C-alpha cells in the first residue's frame, strides 16, 4: 500500500531523512519546506501559520514532523505553532479526506520521570519546557478529534547523520577528552536513531494496528555510561575514570551558568543527563514495529558524518 503523503518539516534534520525513506518505499511525497530544498516529488514553500487546505488536495496521508524547536523563549508562539498549528492541520486533513495522520511528538511532552524505570505512553505527563507543553497539548487535542486514524509517535533524543544539536554537543564533549560522566552513569536514557524513527513513521502509515500514542526508541535501552562508552569508542577516546559526584556537578553547572551565556553544562542539562527515564516501547512492538538499526550502528554512522561535515575533531 502506497500513499500520497504531505510532509511538514521536510527541510529539517528528521524531515530530510523521512522524505528519502518514504520515497524509497514507493510513496509520493508533497513536502512543505521553509528554506532548504529536498528531493521530493513535489515541494511547497510556506509555514504552518499559513492556510493549509490547498496543500492537502489529493493527499491521503499526512506526516506532521514540523515544529518550533527548543530553546523556545516565546511560549505563546510555541502554543500557536506546535499546538494550534497541529490541530488546524489535522482538521483540514480530515476535511480533505486524508486517511491517516502521523504526528511526530517528543519525549518532552511526557517529561522526565526520575527513578521510574520504563515509562509507558499513558504515564502522567510532566513537561517542563514550553516545547514539551505545546507538544502535549497537541497530543491531547488530536486524541479528542477522533475523525481520522491518528498515530502519535514519541521519540527521545534523535540522532543520526545531519543532526547538529544535542547529540552533537554530547559527542563533542566526549571527543574533547575531558568529559566527566556526572554521577555513576547507571541511569537509563533512551535515544533513537533517525533511521528507526523514519522506519516507524513508514510503518505507522500502513499498519492499522498503529493507533494512539506510541513510543519509538533504540532497543535495548542502555545505562547512560554505556551510551557514552559507545560514543567514546566511535571517536577514539576513553571516558576519564575520575569521579564527578552530582553535588559537585551541580555546583560546576551553576558556576558556568553565571559565567557564560551558553554554558557547556547547565543545571537543566545535568538533570536530563542524570535522569533515570527510559521509554517503554512494548506497545509499539506489540503493534508490529521493531527498530531496524542498533545503537552501535547508529552511533558509528553519526560520528562518521560529523567527521565528514567537519563538525568533529577527533584523534
């Protein structure tokens, strides 16, 4: 089964991978872009704050991957773009006869649940950022619409060739040779290779078993220390065997926040890196999807791309 798919956020990191994945499976793609061109059958230039009806004519599926990303300093704009923009797109899609609507949400909508272990999709949501709150409100609104088959995919930090944000910052820190692992590093954190996210989106389009909110992440979930060791091995480094107790790490983070505009370590970032919060993907697997790429493969591909792009200096 193939679709004519309208894709938002097509010029972004995930969007560019997604357009290629959809095309490789035989789908016809109409891509919404802001700036960078993409290799899609058809492209339209615009934003989610514009009228949408004409763009959806003839489409029978929508993948909504576009969003205003963190850091967000204007909560009202996050609400307008990420929440109300999503709702309006879904309403227009329903009127246009679209069969399935896949919304790429985020673990940020769920928030972190320190010490909770595996966190299910129906766990109480505790978002802590404007981005997370706007994504959560969009999820709730889609659930209440109920006019077409809607799938909400919640990935954690997504990494892969083309990523230039959080995973690049972590990789650069480890590649510097002076990275200290905060705490013991035995907290479990989920990550998702972009190939796995795109494969899950393609699956969700065609699988009637895909319904509601589903988590998608690399398997198995690993202790953060193990993830850092994978990255260190890929960049040709070893983690420093020097203890970095959390009280000391918090003091260092506070000092960096006071001294620098863009500190390499902040208290908020420290909370993220030391939280024990792994996404429970059992419902996704029961519905029929399993990741295709291991984290070892994903990390190696990502580090290789960082080197080729001149973003990483390693031994």
